C-alpha cells in the first residue's frame, strides 16, 4: 500500500469530507460516540486566531480499486500570545490502518520538519495507552512516536467515559448531598455568551484553572483570558455548531466561585459530549461546590441532549478530588493519556 503525506487542502470538499469521516472513526474507536461536522464547521476548526496558529497534514492511501482514501492526519499548534517557545504536535491513524508505519511517516515527513521550521524548542504531545498499560513500555505506539519526536513522559492523565442516560434518582441523591454544605451559594446555568458583567471575573476563573491544573512536570505558562479572548472562543464555537453550557456557582457576595462546563455538538446525530473544566476558586472550597456544579450540568444534559450516549472527561491521575466526584457519577476509565514534552535542537 502506497501512502502519500501532504498538507491538508481545506478548499477541497472531497478531502474535507474524508477528514470528517476519519475524525468520526477515531472518536467512535476511542470514545464510543461521534460528533459530525459539516464542511463549513470543519473549515472553522482549521482557521487561525490571534491566539494560535496551526498546520495540518494528511496521509493518503491508494486503494486497490485505484482511488484514494484519507487514512491519517497530523497537526501542529503554536500559541501566539503566551508559551511562545512551545509547539504542540499530534498525529492519528484510522483504526483499520494502524501498524503499517503511517504514524511514523506523518512524524518523519510532516511533524519533524514543521518543528524545525517553527524555531520553537519546547515540543509537547499527547498519546493514548491502555488503562492497564505500562507508560514506560518503549514498544507502545505512543512511546515509539514520542521517541521519534525526541520528547519524554512528563504527565499521566486518565480518560473516563460516562454512559448515558443517568438515573435521575441517583442525581437527586447527589444533589441532596451537595446541598447539605451549599449554604448561601447558588448554582446557575449559563450558555454562550458569558454575561458581560461577569466577563472579567470569568477570565480570572479560567486562568485559575490553568494555574491549578496538576500537570506534574510539564512546562506551561497559564494564559491571560481577556474579554476579547473569551469572545473569540464563543464566536468560534458558534461557527462550529458547538453548544457550551455550564453550571456556575455564585457566592453570597455575587462573585463567581466556580464552574463546570459541558460542550455539545448540536444535532441529534451527535452521540458524544465533553465534560470540560470544573473548578472551584481557592477561597470557596469546602462547600461541595464541585459536586453541586457537576450534578447541575449532568441534570441539564438530559433535557438539552437526550440523544447523547457518551460523555467524556479527562483528569490528571494526581487529582483525587475530581476523580472521586466523577466516580460518584458513574464515569469509568477508558484509557490513559500520557503527556510528553522535551526541548529539541533545531
């Protein structure tokens, strides 16, 4: 089988449709669900912003019948306002075409040249290993790719998946537990956009999330989340057909005490959703707000998207507080995610 590595052509409807098909195959294999994008929505995901730029490549295989099939992808991501030494890289291969050297070809022909061209010495990447796999086993595909990139393990996260729908009685019980210590705090549900009066404090909350993230040995500079940056993210989600809603804890003095976010691809054909960041600000911990926030988003999910069957979340393995809440809700380990990083010579 002959495979060609070349830049993705976002102007080609045919190529972008195959890119979407690859994305769905990868999600179904890893997470047990899909989130289909239209061509216009996919093009929006590929556009640069004032805060980052990216490059994409594809692996094209010649089929026996004489046609072509997109069987792999690679990407680089460069922050433009912070972490200016860093370039993030990644590649993925269709489940049916793994073990044929396609990932290696994407690294050698696309990612390594792009790293050199970027002039950025700090490279990071993420790879998946089995729930019970040895993260230091050099023969694992993720570790073989990391070795070719010249990066090493710095962090281990855990991907957990929740099968839906949840039992309403169980959610009622957990809400009652949370309310025992809620006191004067109240929980609100927001969806894009963030209310103007809370924009500045919401940016502080997002920055605190990055500061608190237990990233072990990864080098990372927490960004500043300005109102303009937040609004840019909201506009891009709208263009991509993604609904973001969140539960927000409001303290007795009216300030934001914490939040928990869920992202959903709109449309009943989407069966996969994402439980994103959950954070309680340092001065407001000890009131079971984390549990209250997550219960609120999961109760809302049943009303907003009853067609979603799998909800995915990621945690560092050194974050026992959030892991405990996830386990109460019924999340189960799907796989582990290894964070790799290293300084490479140009």
